[in-house]
């Protein structure tokens, strides 16, 4: 109910006032020292235009110690050290809000717990914010002195607040791969994927390689459901089909028997699927994907390569 009312209020505000008018109202309130009302006008301006940089900066001026989301948006808009500073400030606001929530809940007692509010900050929000900083040290600031140590430090902080967060686990895998600790990285990656995917029933008769490739198929299908315009996912889906085909042929040859009709049909389907996926990949123009999708892609590229290797 509360969320629906908020959405109706946002729509009504957007129809009645422009962002400029709302900011002018905020300025008038500042002039009369009504900072609470000024902050509300800024919030309404953000509701109308959620990506307006001017509004975010004004919101920071008016209420620097309340509302972590504006700092998170500013962190996304900026890069490098400036982004780190915005995220860090947002985390400080988040932690203060969480402490306040804990105190309020303790005072109210278990019998009088407030109704769950989706707008209240959570430990997961802190985890995601720390992940955002870690990503910056993996990319924009990867060449600065001590970047690797800072990256790990922020990932560990993220996991302290949400120990089974798939993104944080995947980032730890990314960090470990970058430092060539591949086995440890694989363990984090598999744990991340296990949490990200629905639980999968494994066939006891399947080989380890078949399970690995099937897990890759499940991941890729999930990514395509999320966004079917990511060229890397189409390419990797085609490659997995090709590997499944090659593995099936190798097994048949090792067993030294004739190919069955069922196998012929299965191989034909895999070949057609691989061709279809790779054709879609060829149509892709650029790397259009989220950070999480890109990381999953690159790690499964490495993972599938390892699964595809034939033991000597």
C-alpha cells in the first residue's frame, strides 16, 4: 500500500512540476531555513528525473547524512577515486541508518516489530556498495599502488555483511583469478553460481565433464532470459554446444562401438544449436552487458576451457 501511494505521488508531481521548478522550491525553503521541506522537494525532483546529476548534488548539500541512494547513484555516474569517495560516503550513511534501525527495533521489542519497508536499508545494500568499490579497483584503479589489496579488502567487507551474496563471491573469484589462484577462484565461482542458479538435480551416472558443461548451459540460459542482446553469451552458448558434441563423439570412440540412431539425432541437434547460437553472436554489434554478466562470461570461458581439456 505504501509503495503504491508513493508511486501515485511521484506521478502527480511529475505532471504538475518540472525538475527546475522543484529545485527552485527547494532553494526557497533553504532561504527560509526550512531544510526538511527543501530535502523533500529535492527527493521529488529525483522521483521525476532519477538520473539528474544536478538534483543529486543538491540533495547531498541539503541532507548529507540521510539517504544513501544519492551517493550510490553519484558513484555510478563518476569514475575512479571520485566514485570510490561517493560510495564510501554512501556506506557511512547506510551503516548509520542500520545502527538506528537496530536501536529502534530493540526499543520496540519483538512484539512490536514494524511492518517491513522495502525502502529501509539492509545489510545486502552494504554488501552491494562494497562490491561496487571492489569493482573499481579491479578496473579503473587497477594500476594504482595497492589496488589488489584494496580490492580484496572491500570484497571481504562485502562478504561480512552478506556472506552468501553471489555477486560478492563472484568478485572474490575474479580477484583470485587475477592473482592466478585458479583453484581457490573456481571454488568461489562454483559457490556463486550454485546460489545464483536454482538448485539443480545431478544425475549420479553423469561424468564430471558432462555436469560441468550442463551447469554452463544452465547459467547461459539464465543470462539469455535476463538479456538476449549480449553477444558473448550467444557465442559461449554455441561453444558449449560444440564441446558437448565433441565430448559425446570422444566417448563413443573410446567405447569402440557403432553410433546409434539416437546419438545421430542428438549430435545433429547440438550442431544445429551451435550454429544458431553463433549466428546470433555474429549479429551482435558490441559488448552490451552488465558487469555481473561480463564476469560470469569470462569465468565460464575459463571454466569450460578447463572442463573441455582431455586428460592425457
